[in-house]
C-alpha cells in the first residue's frame, strides 16, 4: 500500500466515523490532524471526495483556522504566548531563548521532527505569564532556566523511548 493510498484509506475511515456528514468537516479535519499531526493534501482530497465537498472548500476551511497546519509538525508543539500580559513579562526573551535552544524559528520544525515552534496571541493564562504551552501542558512564569529544563525533560523522554 502506498503512502497516498494509506492516507486516503485512513481519511475515509475518519469520514465514515462522522457519518459522511458534510457539516462535520471541521471535526473530520481535527481528527485527520490528530492522526497525522498535520493535514496532508491527499487527506484533504480524500475527505472532500468522501464528503461530497469540493477540494477548494475543504482547503478554504483548512487554511481559515490557524489551529490547522498544512505542513508536517513535530511530535511536540511548543507555543509561546505573546499576549500583552506575557509580552510585558518578557515573552520576547523567552521566544529568543526557545529559538536558540531548538535552533528553529516560529513556524518551523526541528530536523528530527521532535519539536515545532509557534507563537500565539493568548493562551488565557495571563496571571501565569510569560506562558509556554507544550502540547497541552502549561508552563507558567517561564524563565530562561526553565526553558532549558523543560526542553531537556522532553528530549530525555524521547531518548528513553528509543
């Protein structure tokens, strides 16, 4: 089975789970991204075909919401809050440290596909600023030392699983 046919088959299973309901497009895209960690073009095509929705419409929805990614993302998504409360508490310095630690800029993924770095406008935890969210785990009152400690912990976990 080729990668393209495997993606299409998985996508068809996801669409079937949602009852082939056109109104479930966003939920279908969320499940696809949950499976592949991004939205492969072949999956978008297969979803559109299975739901009876033109590819252009599927692509429009996938690119409208910034929660969706059309590029492969790392195993761990690192989000740095750049909202006002975090900004005034040093989020820019935390971003710079994170970029140097991971050797990537926001919107990029490390060569080993372990980490993707993103900046977001607000994570809703202003009292904890500056805040970094890794996957679904919130790390408040972030400092330069905490960046090394937290990223080191994730790297160690990955090494132990190998």
